[in-house]
């Protein structure tokens, strides 16, 4: 939910973005996320950090709000510590290179230590959890003539097993260790594992928590970036991505390509960072987002009659302002439509004020009753916000007589006075006599 680019805010500023104890700040997001699955991937260094106990409290907050959580963790930090402590050299720390027998032995021990830290901390927060063997793996084999030995790749995620745990209010804890057909252990990369788990469970988000602020590209901190833009950089000029974030950037691409809509990369050492990333407009890290809006397009003149017929019932109920077919055609460039099997089942308008170029208004939102409760209305409003922001607006307005609860409870708008309307729009508002509620949302 990041909405701007620039340099990361200092920790003191971040803590004031949203107060986790302020339920008004959090609860407006609950209808959007309740019942959805978030995969939280925590680097080993974050498990060893002083903020780890606070992070577990944040996870408890998510669970209390009805958000389903699956935990994946890394062990690079613990593996290096064990290597130094025992004087045993390791062949690779993060599971992306060769894993020899000695490294695998230390990795299994490091994974047990890291998983136990989760179990202990979650227990202290009165949460049930289980370390699982839900990850089936196969050896990577030989790459460019080099035998990767005990390094594995994910073959299958036992999603039924994980789903049963989640349904029983048990948080699955997945270490970066998979199990081969013979039951033997194989070392996995935790970033890759998180992407595979998210795909199998159809998760809404992955949140990568590491010792980095997020994505730095060309030395600049990026609050958000689209999948297409990141794909292009990773394919053409990967050196532009800071080395500390390259693994997470590549696995964010993989995750979104396989169906996870949003991937967040943030610093797990920030107090309340996880909650601020999820429950505020600006966030604290970097957001990589896919295109949720493939079924939405700008309306064409050939759609005029269909839009008119679509909205007639809402006009009769005075939910929408009456527009003739001629009026719709005259303003067709303001309309966007949602298609299912090439049939228009929803529409919305987006209007820009000549006298207030940084303000846009969303209106004429209508979804066919058969498609209610599928998130299409929210998606239409979100899409309008994306378009408005791309065209330079920083405020989105909506006027509603009967559906203002949808805009406030689901779409994050707040009620405002009519004085926020640009001058020309205020005149037409007063002349209409509809006394609609004026709603506002910052982009």
C-alpha cells in the first residue's frame, strides 16, 4: 500500500505514520484483508534482532483481525554463527549455491534453532503454531557442470495439510528445509520457498522482512514498482538493483507471475514496521505489484448502449444520476468498464477538474447484482485511483447518497465537508439538491 517514491523515512517518523493502538487507523483495512492469507518471510538476521519479539506481537495483531498467516524463515545468520562457533566452513549460506554434507548438517541445526524461536515467541503471544514437513523437494542436480549436492528445489507444497492447520487457527512455520522422496533433508532458499508457498495457497501478499529498507534501484529507494518495470530491469540491467535486494526482487517477480498480487519488501528491524506497511497508505518498505485490472478497460463509443442499460435500474432507485445515452456518449472518455467473457458487468467514471488538476472524482459506480460481493466494485475504485494518480492527482473524491458506507468501509474514503469540492463542482452539487455525502481519499 505504498503510494509514493523517495527516500525512506527515518525510524522516528515511521513510528508516527500510524499508531497500531489506534483501531480507527487499522480497522478501515480489515474488510479488505479479513480471511486472506499473508505469507510472511523472515530472514534469519531478523529472528536474531532485538525487534523480533515486537514482530511477533504484530503477527498476533494480524491474527486477531482475521488475517491468516503462514511463516517462512531463513537461516543464513544462524548458519554462519554455527559455522564460526564450530569452526566448520560452509559451502553456501543462503541455499542458492552448493550445499555440501557439512553445510546441510549445520543448516538442519540452524533451522531447528530458528524455528524454535518462532514457536517460543508465538506461544508467549498465545498463538498456536506448528513446524511442518509440508515441503516436498528434489535435488537441484548439476548446474553448469557443478553438482549442487544437497541443495533442493521445491517439488510440491502440501497445501491441504497447510490449509487444515490454517483452518484450525494454527500458524504453519516453514523452515528452509525440504524433504526428498526418500525422506532425507534438502536445503532450500527461503525467498524461493516463500514464493512457492504463496502460489500454492493463493496468498494475497508476501511480506519479505530482512535487514534492508526495501528495493534500491540505481541507488534510489523505491516505495513501489510495477511487475512490468521490475521485470524489465531484472532482464535487461539487473546490476541496477542493489545486491542486498536482488534475491527478493527476483522472487517477487516469480511470485507475482504465478498469481500473488502484491509483494512487500521491508526492514524487519523497524518497530511496528509490519503493521505500518500493511495498514497505512505510505508503508515503510517497497511494494511490487502486479496488474489486478486486466479485466478493466476504457469504455468505447460502442459501449454506450450497454452502459446505459447496465445502469438504468440504479438510476430508477436514485443511486446514480440519470444520464441519457447522448450524455454517456459525450463523456465516454470518462467511463471505464469491467468485462467478464467480453460482457460488461460493471462501470465507473473518473472526472478531472480543470480548475483543480490535483483532484479527481470517481462516480457512476455500478456492478451487476449477480457479481456483488466479489470485490469488483472495490477493484474499479482502486483502478480509478491508480489512473488518477498517474495523471497527477493526489486526492480522489466520491459523492454518494446511498452507498457511502461502501466507500468508507471498503475503499478507505473519509467523509469531508462540501467545501473540499472545487468551485465549479460545488455549484453543480448545490444545484442538484441531492445532498450527497462528500467523501475524500488521499492518493
